[in-house]
């Protein structure tokens, strides 16, 4: 019998159950089962049964638990699917004709912020639309090779960028990217990476939509930003964006990120509009 395989091949890992996903989100929030049960109005015993797979949660309970845990809508749909239910949210591509009115409104919002930079991102921090001020910097980064896969052609301003789109994390971490333009690149890069890590409590329902975090951390000097963090608060209250002036000194901006609060579509709920303000 020599030469025959005597051990079974490694099986692919089973997909996470809804209970396991909810338990992971609860632990990430550092909540006890009792804390979460009290917040959502169910018994600790029932919550324990859900997390261990002994009880199948209803769609309403899944959404209630996800809301209490701050789970984003797309990930909440992933928990619903894991529990054997249909997703709760629809999703419309930005390129669809139904999005024409939304894109017109987005173009108006960004255009009115000129001559200060403004930009819209999707959930993966891909750049969806830029105004003229932000577009000038984006053009320079792409021409310098910050997104090699996209080439150096300038994208349109105040229009929906065609896919594949530039990604903020790549632009920020690539050696030819925004680190050349920012006087406080370590602080800005660290703040974005830590935000993305906080947002990654649950695996996305669509892995292709996750930001390219592993790719960014592999760029020179990026992983060291997290290993050698300056002493101070765990999360800074504010991280300004500082850009050198041609005549000397730096120009400081504070940025705000807005979302579409009443959107019922996943694509629209995940849009982020970042605007720059002199500090």
C-alpha cells in the first residue's frame, strides 16, 4: 500500500455562520452578551443560541443586532445571507440610467466647493468624481505613476470616473503618490489605514469591494507607520492635511466627510463626499 495517500486533502474552510459573524462584531465592539441583549431587547440565552448556531435569527433580529453593533448595510446583508435570508438592501451601479439625477446632484455639490478640493469615494475608497481643484492634484499623481495599472491619462473632472478607478489608499501609499505632496504624510496615511482597519470588523459580502489594504501595507515605509506610532491618544481628534506652498511654508486643511443620509440604495449609502477647508 506504499505510495497511496493516507491523509485526506485539506478541505476548504466552511463559510462563517450568521451567529459567528455577529459574535465577531460584538467582540470587536467589546460588548458582553448581556450588554448587547439589553440594548436589543432580547434575552441573553436567546443571543447565546443565535451566536452558537442553536437558533436561527429572523431577518428582523439580524438587522436589529447589526444596527446595535454598527455593522454597515453591506455587511448586514452578508449576515442575512449567512442566516439563509434575502438581502435587505438593493444596489444600483453608478453607471445605471437611474443614477443620472444623483450624479447631477453630486456634480453640483463638488463644483460649488471649487476652488477648494472636493472628491467623492465609494466604499472601497475608489475615487468616483472630483472637482477641478482635487482633479489637478489627481492628474499630477497619475502622471507621476502612482496608479501604474491605470496609466498616466488624466481622468475627467466633474464627471463619473470610468472603472477601474483610482484608489485613495493606493495613491496615498505608493512611493510615487501623495507622500510627495503632503508635508505630514505619515499622519494622514496612518489615519486612513487605521480607519479602514476599524471598518473591517466583518468581511464584506463582496471581497472585491474591500480597500487594497494588504497592497498598501506592502509599500515601502507604510507598515512601519503602524509599528512606530508616536505616543499620544489612540485616535487623534483631528488630522489636518498639510501641503507645502511653492513660496515656502505649508498650507493646512481640515477635511469633512459627508454621506447621503436618506439613501436607501447600497451604492448611495456608501458614497463619501470629502471636502477641504482652510485651517
